C-alpha cells in the first residue's frame, strides 16, 4: 500500500512547469497509489470555489483521473487556499479533512496538518488567520464580486511578502514547543506537514520515546513528495 503526501505547490499561471509536473504525477504515480494526501497550498491563492480559474479547472480534471483510478485523495486547507470547500472537492472527487487529521500508516497513527498552526511565534499571522478563518469574514468575502476578491487577495499577498521580508526567519518556522504539545495532545509520535518550505526529517526525543516530524517542501524550483509504503518512507525531490 503506497501513500503519497505533497503540499505547497502554489499552483499559478506564472509557473506552468509546476502545473505540468503535478499533472504528470496525477496521471502516473498517483493513479497507482492507494492514497494521495495534499496538505494545503495546492494553489497560490484561492478566492472561492465559484472562481476556479484556468488553473483550478485543470487541477479538477487531473484529480478526477485519480478519483477514477480508485485512488483516494484527501486535502487539508493551507493558508493560501483556506477557501477551498465542498464544491471544489465534489468536482475534483477529493475528500476534505480538518486542519489536523490522522492517518494510519503500517499500523502507526500519524498526524497531518498544513503546518501554519505550529508557527506560534508568528503572532501577527495567527491574528490574521483567526480573522480570515472566521465564518463572518468568509461569508462577507465570498459575497463580493470576483474582481474585488482578486484585488483583496493580491493586496494581502503583497502585504504578507513585505512583512515576511522583515520577520526573523525563526519566527516563520514552527515552534518546537507547539510541535511537542500537539503530539502529546493527539498521542502520536510522527507528524507530516508543509508550509515552512523547509523540507527535512526531524528526529527528536519526546519524553522517553523518539519522535519524527517530516516537513514537505514547496514546488517552486522542483517538486517535493513523501512516499510511504510497507518498506518505509522517503522524502523525494521531483525534477520539473
Ligand atoms: O503565504 P506566505 O508563505 O507568503 O506567508 C504566510 C503568511 N501570510 C499569509 C497571507 C497570504 O499569503 C495572503 C494570500 C491569501 C490568498 C487567498 C486570499 C483569499 C482571502 C484574502 C483575505 C484578506 O497567509 C504570513 C506568515 C508566513 O506564512 C509564515 O508562516 O508569516 O503571515 C503574514 O504575513 C500575516 C501578516 O503578518 C499580517 C497580515 C497581512 C495581510 C493584510 C491583509 C490586507 C487586506 C486588505 C484588504 C483591502
Ligand atoms: Mn502555507
């Protein structure tokens, strides 16, 4: 049984090579796998299921092929595509998961999340997140004309980029304390996440036991994918 994990593709018309690499993955390996998990930021930005755009429509088509091949595909919202909802999921044939979700791999419970919730030192981001994840904000935002939503999303992205350039890199990484707290809360010793764009496998002690945090990379210069089967796991780079 093979399970594939990806995140942070940030698909957008400006990077056709990433879209093509994703389509190739969907048509080949994903169709042969048992499960495909997408842990957020599939898109560079998502302003609502009613406005998928050309990239969104291509992705829906690609995911439909995976669905038809009997691979189950699961999705966790990222900070760029937190507005992906049931209409997109139904069209693409994927399952939406909550922010923190568990899977069973070779008999072990593994926690999956996008990763932004672990960046607890980034208080400005967490305040922003609380607002944009509120039902009131989302209802008001989704009621706006698409053009206006696009404009606001662009402004938010620019502002975010400006602020990030000023932030200490450590602030935008996960907090080890938050990692350990969430592992204790769920009673797990392995987690997989993305968001930080710092692909790595971190091994550390959690009490008397050893724990593992697997971080998926982004798809800017090349792809990143975690492959997990009965022989174990591998964090792979995918060339474009
Ligand atoms: O995305 P990334 O990795 O660059 O940075 C994130 C955090 N930034 C964000 C903001 C998104 O990038 C914005 C794009 C969203 C697209 C979907 C839009 C639909 C709704 C639009 C809602 C307004 O998530 C960044 C973190 C970083 O990860 C690392 O963890 O630090 O957090 C911020 O930059 C937040 C800022 O510190 C504070 C908020 C600035 C945004 C202000 C919005 C202004 C809107 C104006 C409307 C007229
Ligand atoms: Mn992210």
